[in-house]
């Protein structure tokens, strides 16, 4: 088993109706269904185009309760897009961590453990989609910039997680990543 220590740089929530853009908070409570008030909160969610084996709308386990990006991945996307920065809120992230440049490559089943014992399970890579590209295009006011996001964010968009143990996550927390594959 390999362990690596990283830190939480930002804690964010998507609590604006009809928007995936997140806003920063000093800390969040985490329940087994996710972050109360966040758009991805819930033990179940309807299947969409990502779950082709289920009819659209079929209720399935919510494996996208929390999304995490790394500072390093945001920096890489910005370099690939030739931009000064990419902010985690533009990607709809709930956490931005720093100190682990292979976050997007973390295998499903890896655990992220926080100081109070809060535990998240990596469910896999958060595949890039066009919506953050639209936000980035608006922020920088550069026509057609949105089309560059998906290729720039491949293998750099972070991960999605489900909650294994409830607790609290705060800016500055140290995070322990546990996996048998690193």
C-alpha cells in the first residue's frame, strides 16, 4: 500500500440553481449523500449519456457526489489553452488540492482521507465536457475558445468521488491518498 500526502487549497459548492459553477467556502460538511445544498447531492441520480447501459432517467447510485481537481491539472489545462489560469470553479469542482500531479490518473477505489476521518472513494476520471469551455470563453472573451477545452483537459480534469465516511473538509486540510497501485 502506498500513501501520499496532499493539501486542500479550495473548498467549493455548486449551490446556484441551473449552474454548475462553484463558489468558494472555508469548509463543507460531507454526508453519505454528498455535500448538502450542492447540485450533485444525493445517494441516487438519474442515468444520463455517460451510463449507456441504463435507460436515460433510470435511478442509479450517485458516483459523482464530489468532484476534485488539482492545482497542477488546472495549471496544465491553462498551459495547453495558452491562458494565464484556469480556476476550479469554472470546472464545477468541489475541491482543489495541491501536491499531487497525478490526480486524474488515480485509480477507481483509491481512498482520500481527511484529518477528521472523512473518507472519499475515487470513482474515476471526470471526463471533460464542453460546459466549462463555454465559461472559460466568456471569462477571457476569446471567440471559439470553448472548442479548445475538451482536448486541453483530457487526462487533466480531475476525479469524481462518492462519500464513504461523513465529516468535514476545510481549506488547508491535509489529505491522505491511499491506493495499492501507486
